[in-house]
């Protein structure tokens, strides 16, 4: 194989991925979806180092360590749309500590994204038996608490939270006046902030970093006209 053929072979996956991104068919950038390019990137760097260093092992190891150090210290390791402060494990530990002090009789309501995090951290990565008998929702007992999560809304907006809340209360026959805790964790966690703009909710959210919020509502409490709630 000639050098030109080898170069084309290693660069072709990047070209295809970039073309797919331009046509909005597949993402490209600092995301897990582009991890398929890692073998080609490593092979390209390895070939380049081998050619430049002429098989001098000691120089090759030093160069590899230098590249690894630069990659580790660069901002490229930061996730898109997620601030560094939001990635601290202390935030999740504090949120779990707060949830553990919630009375066992008060359920936790969540969207699908939050449910993925709760099932990992609240359940301590243990296998749990879930109940999907109610269409559109899943429920399970974990860490001494009952979790009810939407299976149709990945991330709640203020409006979809209202709609899902009403549906959940009706389908699970929640008693008027009973307290339910809503949790939102992950990307685009704006529900608590948006609902707090409406006095009818009487919201007092608990924040654990910029992307973990937990707040309580009571079944049957006063709520604003849903048409006024943000949909995005």
C-alpha cells in the first residue's frame, strides 16, 4: 500500500463523518457519536510518529506521553453544553443524600433522562424490578423510595411537565394533598427555574449544582393556565 493510499484510508472516515454532519444526518465533534473515529485517529498519529521518528522507540514513547498530556490538559475533554461545575461528583452525592432524607411515602417524579441517572445512583447500580403496567410511565422501588418516571418525555419542559404531572396523578390515583417530589437532572434542566416564575406553584427548589434540581408539589394544588407555560 502506498503512502497516498494509506492517507486516504485513514482520512476517509473523517470526510464521511463531516459530510454526514453537513447534511444533518449524523453528529460530528466532541460527542460519543464520533468515537468510531478513534481507531483511525490513533492509527494516523502512530503512522506519522513512526515516519518522523524512524522507529526510535525512546523518542516515540516521549512523543506519545507528550501528546497524551496535552490531550488531558486541553478543554477538548469537556462535554458540550455541560459546564465543568456541573460534572462534580459532589453535586450528585449531595442530591442523593437529600433524596434519602425524603419520607418513604412521598414518591419521586422524573423525566426519562433523570430516570436514567436515578436508576444508576439511587439504586446503587443494583438491578430493580420495574412496573410498566401504566402506559407512558414506569415505576419502581429503589433506595427506600418509589420512583415514577415518564417513558415518553426524555426531558421535561414546563408545559410537558404539567401535562405529564396531571396524567401521572390521574393514572396512579394520587390522593389530594399528598406530596410528590419532582427531580430533574442532566442537560437542559430548566423546569424548576421556569415554574418558579409562576407564584401558583409556590416552588422552593433545591439546587445541587447547575443541572440538578429537586422540588416538591402537592396533588391538587393551584396551578396556572398551562397555555402560559413555556414549551421549549
